[in-house]
């Protein structure tokens, strides 16, 4: 709930993740959620996040959302090639892919591939338009 508030209460959310993990650290979704939270922090503990998501992947291999989390962490740590590989794996089964496309765009930009960077940025923008279509102008009649 702390993450759903506007603005999100990130310290409170992390505290709740830690409490939940102290009760059951073998829940892969929880491990991934905490790793994803760490990936979103500007100066987070990205090494710890990688350890958590690796644990989650060992329990539930092949989960697209876990690959997305690991990709974000790899990108934060400067491993754009590893991030590209994981972002591409994340595309294999997710409904909402805008964030993954944006991550791919950033990773390709970091390795100097402007063609793919632009391609994935455009795909993210198309996804945004599909998710939030512009409202039609009302007929003044």
C-alpha cells in the first residue's frame, strides 16, 4: 500500500518488504518486488537487489518480470549488454511492456546502437498511446 500512495512512501514500503521477508524469505515474488524497489532507487543497493532477484529466478526460472527486474539492476550497474539480454527475455510474456521498451532503449543507447534505441523508444511511446488514448474533441453541437 505504501507504494500505491501518491507520492509513494518508499521507506515505509521497504520496511514492510523487510518485515515480510523476515517471516518468509523463500517467496520469489517478494524477493523480486524488493529487488525491483532497489532497482528504482537512484543510489540503491543494486548488488543486494541482484542477489535477491537471482534467488527469485532460482526458485522460479523463466519469469519475465524477474528478468525485467534483473535487467534494470544490470543497467544501473553499467552492464548494458546483460540488461539488453534480460529485457528481451522479459518481453516474452508480459502484458504491459512500456517500461521494458524504455529500458531496452536506454540500454541500446548506452552501447551506441541508436537505431535500436530509437526503435524501442518508439515502441514505448506507442504503448503509452494505446494505454492512454487521447480523448476525442467533443462535438460543439
